[in-house]
């Protein structure tokens, strides 16, 4: 299906060296795995790889030129951990000196007892965290072996008590946080709920029951329409409109992410053309 | 990573909501998710359908081939049901030999199709004791968002209802539709505390304290049942659920009857 959609992109030479627009050219460019990207002297960022000095996309996603690197923001996919990410993990196993956390990554992440604010003796791990407990941890490093090192020492990290969890595609997390955390602040303000957003696609929320229902619906809305323009306004309108009432599936059916790129976008003066695709890197905490 | 651990706080939240008759996705306890069926989804099969219940999606394909009848049923054809839980559909499914859950799904679907006598096996006989049709019902779960049994049954019956017996291919006369005698449907309920919900989602199944599946047909028979997970149902509850199963089953049957033959 790729070719049909690709050909509809706005005027880019597809032969020879690709001449993708960068962010400043106000175009959203969908790239396919294996597609050569315009490096312009930049290095390979997340979602790309370099062979013989050329940079290629490794995932299906949107091209972003963010000096010093070019990167591809995937449209979907499992969480790939990166150092300094804040994530929400679920304890899946308890050992003598560590817990194994499911952070939605391809592997489980061991949380060692020295990486917690508690003073624990060998064998006491069970008294602190049990299977099924949810914790906020930070990814420290990804070792060469693939082992994901996480820690629970730091601001905003620790065990989650009460509240509930919502899971979304990790690719949608930047939409949910919004530019400089604007979306998350708007949701918290409108619903009276507290949110903790993990980069791995898990969101913890607590607050009044009606608020939780509302946040859930808002998150679904962002998930389905995050790729379209004017998202902030639509979420605000959604939150202002009737609160608390149970809702079924609403709004237009989910559109394929490339639909927005394929058609001429409706003019939206209230918003800079690229603001929806400005991926804030670290807005949690 | 074969089993996904559900977060304790999520389970607690689901049970808390259930106490006041609410659910995570805003449904009422007795509310089924939207159902849709796409007939003739696999063109190379003799009958096929893609069934969706909410975000759960299941493809079923039917293949008919001449074979030998079993010695103890010389006048009947053979029906085999197989369900595959492919790793694509859920992070908890692994490649390899069938998972016990896949075996349960195929057995429960097979039981309901067989017990309802939806497929008249006598009509699948070609030459008694010598030759009969073997009917393969293959079910592939392509997206697991809860309530696999109902979705698999819906896909299987939808596919069977639009199946053509490929007689010409095997030089056994003219092609004819495989007429279904009945339209059995499964309805699954889960206990969440004192509330019983129909059509559980993936998260609700993780929090459930007992699961009951009731297969009904359009005549008014309960044709099969399956109890799963740890937890109990009182006799009175089972009677009420059977009543509800007919109501939901009739809606599912409507979905199968609707649509045109491809």
C-alpha cells in the first residue's frame, strides 16, 4: 500500500537522492523502513540507521530533522527504551535482591533493591513490592547485552498507590503530553485528575471517578486523532462538552495516519503548521 | 513473557467501578460491544468471515475436502475445528504448540457447533463408509481485545453460513451451499465482584472472578456451556444469564443473517 500513498506527498523528488523537507518546510513526511533520508551532515537518530555513510529509516513513521540528528517518529510499535525515560512498570516477578518489571519493552527490566529509596535486606524484597504492583521508574541505561537498567531513586519515582492505568501506543505519548506539557495540563485542569505519563505508553491517573472516565475518553480521542491538526482545540471542546456522562465510541472513525498527509490540510490559523509534530523529549516530572 | 501480569491498581479500579455498575469503557454491565462481520474475507476458502467484537478481530475460513468417514459413523461427514492464537494478536501469545487457551477456544466452539447440529453431518456423507466431506473450520485470532470465545464462534458460524460445497472441484457434481440447520452463538459473562458483565474486554478478563459461556440456538435451546477461571456462579444467576444469553445470541444471529452472500 506504500506506493499509492507515497506518491501523493507534496512535491518531493523521489528519484535519486531524496530531498525531504525538514520541519521548517512545514511538511509532514512519511517514510518507509529502508528509505534513504536526507542527512545534510546530521547523524542518525532514533528510528534510523547508517550504512556506508547514508542514513535510512528503520521504521514506518514521520521524518524529523532535529539537529544534530535526523530521526523517525514511529507511527506505532512497542516501546523501545531509551536512557532517561520515565516509565511505568508492573512487577512481574520477585527475586531475593531484585524485581522484574514489565515496562512494555521487548524485555523485562530488573529493578535492583539498591535502586530503591528503601533500605532492604536480602530476601525482604517481597515486603516492599509484590507481583502486580505498579511503579514509576527511570531508565538509567541500556547495556550492550540488552539489559535495561532502571532506578526508582529520583523525583517523582516510586510505587503507585490507588488510581488506575491506561495504556496507549508509546508513539502517541508526545501527543498526550502536548507541547511543553500543555495537553496534560489542560486535561488535569478540566477533569481534576492527576496524571503520570510514562514514555512507555502507560498513564497513571487518579481523581474523581467521573474525571477518570473523562480522561480515558480524552486519551482515546488523542490516540485516534493525534495525527490531525487542531488537536488541542478538539480535546478542549471535548472536555468542555458534557462531563461525566458515560460515552460509547464517539467521533469520526479512526483515520489512517497517512490520510492527513495525503490530503491538503484544512487551514488552521490558530496553530503553527508544525506544532502538532513537535515532539517534546522530556516533559514528565 | 508468556503471561501478562495485570496491574493490581487496574484490577482494583475495575472492581470498584463494577460495584456501581460501571465499566472501564463506559458500557453498562449488560451492554455488548459493537459487532461487525465481513463475509468472504478469504477468497481462497470455501467460506470465510472476519468478525469483530469491539477491537477483537477474528478470521475464520472453511475448507471442504473429500475424505474417509470414521468407522463408527459411516454415514456422517467429519467436522474439525481449530483455533490459532497467533503472536500478532496479543503480546501474551507465543509461537509454538497450541496454548491451552487456544485449545479451550477451539473445543468450546466445536462443542457448540456440534451440539447444536448446525452442520448436518449426514449431508456431508458421499458414499457410506467410503467417502465423505471433511469440513475444516479454521479460526485465527488477529486482534485480542477480550472475549475470544464469542468472537471465534461468531466468525466460525458466519463463515459456515456462507460456505459453498466445492463439489465441482472434486468432480462430485455441482457446487451447492452448505446449508446450516441452526445458528448457534456463544455469549460470555464475567463476574466482577457482585456484578456480572457480558462481553468482557481484555482488562476485565484479567480482573474477572469467574467466567461463564453459554451457547444458545435460535430455537430456544441452550446447546453448550463452558465455565472458566476461578470463581463461582449461583444457580439463580446461571438461569438469569441463560435468559440474557438468548437476547445477546439473537443479536449476533441477526448480524450473521444480515449482509448478502458474496
